[in-house]
């Protein structure tokens, strides 16, 4: 009797779900993906891509402002909000189309609707009134041998704020906002918050950043955070440190953000960038016996399996590093595991080796072991650091800000991590990420014949 391929149902079409679907289909599974909104992923297409598109526009403006340093006269430009909207819409349309093309080319069935587990082997899909299985109730039933849950997250809205999409905004209401704010108050100084500060300051807005601790980017290398703070202060960003927002109110044509220490930040608009909550409610997890942690994220093991072994979780919903790259890698690992490939060539996903970037100016990128964390834990490391001011290409670019730092094992020379602050840091960190993943040594970087002049030469210098 012919053996039928395993039926895999994915709920959520973001990078986690897409990657699981395409890889599993390529490996021979019969795959259906259920998406209620936009194939490509809400966080990916509503957050990640528009924010980077707006930052790229902001960077183009900053480059213009620095034109005299490049031997040009004064250049200037104002943001054309309509053109910016069109630009973002075009990029999103292109990306959405290519994800759909990729899925269909692999034979993945796409079902539009809201999915939930009816039991551990059945996914119900609400396809909307009048659609679905012909019974008029808009409900499809999909039998599944394997399930991937990858429904992502949504912005966290605290009880003391009521976003109105006009003056008080969540991150998803800011692409682009109804107008470029004259004075934006950003609540939250993590990665998302600082990227918005950079973006709107580049567009010419006054910006106040509420920093609940004494350092922006509280979880990052203090030297990296200090470099960013210095740049923010140089660009006239107002930092309100040690202040926790506890109320946001409309005041005429503006807003007032009240802090727990009595300070009030006033501006034309306020933006909340204080994290996300998982889209795990309404997923039928209890019906299937899938456990969540105390914040509602699905608990997973090394193979991304939930408490029910044939039900996996990928992406932000798994409560691991909330990055598109991590979501996609989890999706791939899930497909390999589900299709039995892990026994031959599977490598566990090591979240500690994920390269991460912050698209501010200067750009920031990190991977692997952090210098400060290693010292705090008593781990012996070697740290080498070189400034871009010593790099010919940085001088040619008229942008010598920042540095390259490489963390290695003092006994073996194996590269353990790195941090880069400066132009193209997000691209340059790939080399360090490869070294960390492949266990390369400083000498491997040093012996590479690199392009001259290039910013990458600073990597070799830092390896010396
Ligand atoms: C402002 C911002 C900027 C970011 N920038 C970056 C960046 O530069 N680089 C980076 O790597 N990461 C970035 N991220 C993080 C990144 O966007 C997420 O980590 C990534 O999108 C997670 O992918 P996912 O597949 O888990 O979820 P998502 O992309 O959120 O996709 C989940 C999908 O599931 C669908 N869904 C939900 N519930 C159901 C249901 N019941 N039935 C059917 N479908 C459902 C949703 O509609 C959505 O399409 C950023 C995040 C934010 C907030």
C-alpha cells in the first residue's frame, strides 16, 4: 500500500510559518498554511519591513545633510509623506507576492482564514461567513499529522495608554504616521524605541525618549549603548532617564506623557514601543493540551516541539528571540525535525549565536558573547577593539564613527562574539556570525585577503 505523505498544517504565514511550510513541502510533506491576514507575516510586513524602509529614507536625508563633508554643496530635502507611503506599499506588495509565489511553487496549499486547534490533530479554520465547507458556517476542518503554530505577537498596550492612531500611536500606526510629528515622545528605549527615535529625528522631528533605566538598550553592551546615546545627544534628542511612563493624555493638539517621578514629557505625538504580547489566545491550545508559560508564549524544547510532540511553535509565539531571522530558522529546523532529517544532519538552533542589528545611526550589530556579560560571569575572554577612525574607507565615506570589537577565547583564539558600531554594521557582523557559528579562529580572519579599501578591513585589524 502506498504510504501517504504526512499532512502538516501551519497556522500563521509569517517568516516562521512560511519557512516551515516551504521546507517541509520540499522534503515531501503535504502542507497547508492558514493565514488570516497577510501572507508574509504581520510583524514582518507591518513592523520589520516598513520600519527599515522609513529608516532608509531617513538615512538618505542624513547623508544629504552631511553633503559638505563629501565635497558637495549644501543639499536638503523634506519628507514627502505620500511618496513615502507609496514606496512602503510597493516594497510590501513585492515581498508579499514573492512569498506567495514561493509557497505555491512548492505546492503548499494556502487557506485564508483564522485557524485554531479543535483537538491535537484537527485545525478548524474560520474562513468568514458564507465561505468554508459549503455548510454555510465558514468553518473548514483540516486533519493534521503535524502542526506548526506561528501566529506571532501584537504590540503591548498598557492599561494607562489608549492609542488613537492620531496622536497616541502604537508601532503599527506609525508607518508612516498621519503626519510627521513636530515633537514625538517615544516610550520605551529597547531596540524598537531607539530605531523610532533615529527615524523621526532624521525626518526633522524633535524627539524625547523616555528611558526607564539609566541606559538606553538596557540589555546590550554598555559601550555600544553609550555610543548610541552620545549620537542621540549630539543630534539633540532629549533623554529622560530613570523615568517610567504611567499615563498618556491628550492635551489640545498634543500629548502629555506623565512619569512616575512627577516629570511630564509634552509633545505633538506619543509612540508606545514597550514590547509585544503573544497571539496565543483563541488558538485552541487547551483543547489540544499545548502548554504556555506565564506570559502566554508557547513553551518549546530544542526541536521547537510544544508539550504535545507533534505540535511545534515557531517565531515570536515561542517566546525566544523575537527576530524574523530566528523565526525563519526555527521554521526550517521544525520542518527538518518533523520530516526526520534531524537524525542525519540536524544542528540545534543556538539562540546565543544569532546576529542582531539595530538600524540606528550609527548602525549597531552584535553576535555571540558580550564583553560585559563575560566579565560579570567571570569567564576569561580576550577583547580586541579598533575604531573606524583608523579605516581608510570610513574616512573616504566621511563617516569614521564607531568601532569593531571582537571577543575571543584567550587560549584557543576561537571567535566567541563581536560588536560593531558604525556604517554597514548589520552587513559586517555576518562575517563575525559565520566565525562564531563555524568555530573559526582570529587567525582565520587575519589570514583572509580582504578588499582594500573596505570597512571589513577593520575586522581583520581587530583580529590582530
Ligand atoms: C517595529 C519592529 C521592527 C522589527 N524589525 C525587525 C528587524 O529589523 N529584523 C528582524 O529580524 N526582526 C524584526 N522585528 C521582529 C520581527 O518582525 C518578528 O520577529 C517576526 O515577524 C516574527 O515572525 P513570526 O512568523 O513569528 O510572526 P509574524 O510575522 O507576526 O506572523 C504571524 C502571522 O500569523 C497570522 N495569524 C495570527 N493568528 C492567526 C490565526 N489564528 N489564524 C491564522 N493566521 C494567524 C498573522 O496574521 C501573521 O501574519 C521587528 C519587530 C517590530 C515590532
